[in-house]
C-alpha cells in the first residue's frame, strides 16, 4: 500500500517554543492531507484539511494561528504548533488518500508524540 | 449530524475464538465503510473497505459485513491470536471529511 511518513515521531519542547511536524507521501501525490489529534484512549479528532497550493480548512474550535499548516507540494504537508503550551501535548497524526480527498482508504503517518514542558 | 458509533469500548476474548466488533451509523447512508487497526503510539492502518452494495468482504482471517437495513457493519476476526490485540476503528466519508468511530480495544487472551 501507499506510504505516508511523518517526522519527528516524538518531540519534547519547552513552553513557548514552536514545533514543526512533517508529513510526506512517499510513493504517491497527495493533493489533500488530513491532520488529526488524538488523546489517550480517544478517537481521532480532525484538526484541519490541508490542500496543496491553498489554505487549509480548519475544524471548528481549532485555532489556525496556533496550528499553522502548509501544503506547499504534492508530497509534503507541515503542521507547526506555535508558542506551544502543556495543553498542546498530544499525539498528532497525518493522513492522505491515494484516490483523492474523500475516496477510498486513508494512509496514515506513524504519528508524532508532542510533549510540552 | 452524521455519526458513527462503536458501542463496545473494550472487548476481551480467548485465543482461537472469533472476535466480533460492531459499528453503527446514523443520520446518513454511507457509500462504504472502512475498518482500521491502531496499535498504541502508532497511526491507524487500513484493513478493509466494504461498499454499500456488498454484503460481505473477506481478507485472510478478517471478515466485514454491511447491513444497510440495520445501519450496521460487523467486523470479525476468526481464530484470533494475541497479536490481534489492538484498537479497531470503523470509518467512512461524510460530506467533507472522514468520520471515525471511537474504536474498540480488543484484547486476545492467551
């Protein structure tokens, strides 16, 4: 199946700093990528839909100035958590579909565990 | 609003038995349903997709059914093994995004 690579897999940072997470589709082009946040023992919470070459679409309640998303190429989307605080600590996962935005299965990255001290 | 529910938060079964997980949907008619496996600290992995005009789909020890009358999909793992222990998520595409259930944590006891 298609491969989505996410980096870093874990990161620890101090409160107030910014952290960038990369999501790459390795063997296919992804015009749309999805960013999720997951708390322990809970399901995936969609944060935003990242569209190549245009602004991301954020879900209600997600601060777009806090979680900056850039999808500059067909194989790379980045999520930057700006001025991170302990409450931003979570598991962040990206995904993309081979066949288009809402068609067929999703391929997920390995996830990035963010811990803000 | 469009909703997917997995009623069992956790399920424990003995090795060798068949595990059956349930996914119910409300307020819409999805064209397909998907099942994913998620291990702790990892991203979900796609397992199976079943379309609304398919009653059943199989892949090795996995079987998925889709009942549009009951608005339900069942996910079966036959001859379960401890290595099958994980969280299983059902999902489908809504109007503009994928919708995921809360997942069922399956534990297969040796």
